[in-house]
């Protein structure tokens, strides 16, 4: 004779694993206590989030400040280099101007001697 298999069709499988202990009494005081515990846990989570977010903001601002300081250093170096270049150009222009004046004076002197 064929043996029938056990099946869970038509049955809730969780019924087999449910605890047969009676549920504890939960009155208004227990509900209030659970709500207080939940509120305290929520506050701790919020405070942890605030602290973490503040530290993240501080780290971000520190990184921004470092980037700005590095940018200013580059600008200072570039400006300093350009200032030196302009100074050399000014000196070269003054020398060229002086040479032009001396050439002009020499030409005037040479023209005066020919007369």
C-alpha cells in the first residue's frame, strides 16, 4: 500500500513553530515604557547622526580651506613670477630708451660737427 506524504497545504507552516507560552500581559504602563524606550533610542540615533554630520561638514570645510589656500599659493607664485617678468621688461625698456637717447645725442653731435 502506498504511503501518503505529509503536506502543509491548507496549513500555516508557522503554526508548527509557534511558542505555546502565554503572551505577557501588556497594559498601559508597559506600552508607555516601550514608547519611552523607543523615544530614547530615537534621540540617541538622532544625536549620533548630528555628530556624524557635523564632523563630515567640518572635514569638508577643512578640505575646501586647504584647496583655497593651495590655490592662493599658486596665484601668489604666478603673480610673483609675472611681477619679476614685468620688472625685467621695464629694465630692458629703460636700457633701450637710454640707448636711443645716446644714439640721438650722438647723431646731433655728429651733425653739429659737420657744419
